[in-house]
């Protein structure tokens, strides 16, 4: 079901259509969200729905407000209207710390968020700052290192010595310390050499399909993002212009012409 880009008179995909893309039902929901920074509104009535254990990729031109969607879910923006719910609970006004600790929502920043002069282990410890008790912190770090032997082998090395793919793995692993249910992933392939891109999507795929994580991703590499995701959204000027199964958006002539180089 291809959906036409929104125009001034076309509000874009309706909520019924968006909810229909969720399997089996919406787990994280955004309805009528108006949000931005200071007095500047970036998102104008955004709706977004994704099911538990599904992945959703947001694509669109530069300045469309893609990262602002993730920022808003995590509590980094000024929300003036609308609501955000996870598993039926209103999380709109929770702080970033509360989103992570109480709501199980983690945010994975764009490139260069590792602390280069700290060791791999010290970087992971930074992800455990909300945990109370040394034993809980140690158990959380050891659990992640056991999951990813590549990091365990380098746990005493400085993070700055890691390859691009290993640094991204460290960023993802640090977000897993608090065992979140929802991962907000901002440009996971930015700055990576092509040989590392498939590795990153393989890691994210395992988190979704083996551990049941719900993933909402912003990805400038539209083809890779849509190949990975279950659901695809196209954002234009802070509004949702198109939405469909990601595999169907990949076949869209308009999406191909605008974002896939076709």
C-alpha cells in the first residue's frame, strides 16, 4: 500500500494506516506530536507507531526533523502538544534518565560518542551510571562483555584504539547496560567504512530478532535502513509524508528517485 507524499491539503498517512503496519499491535506510540527546541517547532503533529520487537526506519532529506523524533522520544526537546506512550504508559514528560531507568528506552548517539581516552570497560561503566550497587554495575558490564567477545578481548584498551566498527559496537553495548526494551538509533552507519556497515546492521538485527528489542532508527543511507527495517517512514519538513512496509518503500519509484539514487 503505497502512500502519496503529503501536501498542504494532504495530511499524510492516517493513524489507522500507521497502526496497521504494526505487528501485532502498537507498542510505542506517538500521536499529534509538536516538538522542537526553544521557540522553534520542528515536528508538526507527528504520528508514529511501532510494534514490540519491530524495527522502524525514518528517512528523509536533511533538516526534515528525523533526529528530532528520537530526541523527542528520549526527552531532549520541548514538547508543546501530543503524547508519547510505551506499552500503554504515558512517557511524554519523563526526563532522559527516567526514560532509560523506568521506561526502558535507550538512545544510541551518532558517531563519536565514545570516550576515546577511557578504556572499553570504563566506557561501559559510563552506561551503568544509573545502577545502584557495585555488584549490579559489575554484573551488567560482565553480561555485555560476555555477549560481545570482541569487546571483552579489548576491555583494557583505550576506546580510541578501536576500529570504526568496534567503536560503534561499544556505543551500542553501552546502551544495553540498562537492558532497554526500545532502542533509539541515530545514524548507525555515519562515518563508517563500507566493510563495517553490514556488521552494525547484523548486530542490530540480532538485538531485534533474538532479544526482541524494538528499534526506531534514523538512517541517511536510506537503502540500507529500509533493507533492515520492518516499517519505513519518510519525513519531510517535520511531517510524515509517506509510510509503508519498508520492503514496499524500497520498491517505490518516488522514494527511489528521491532517496535511493534511482
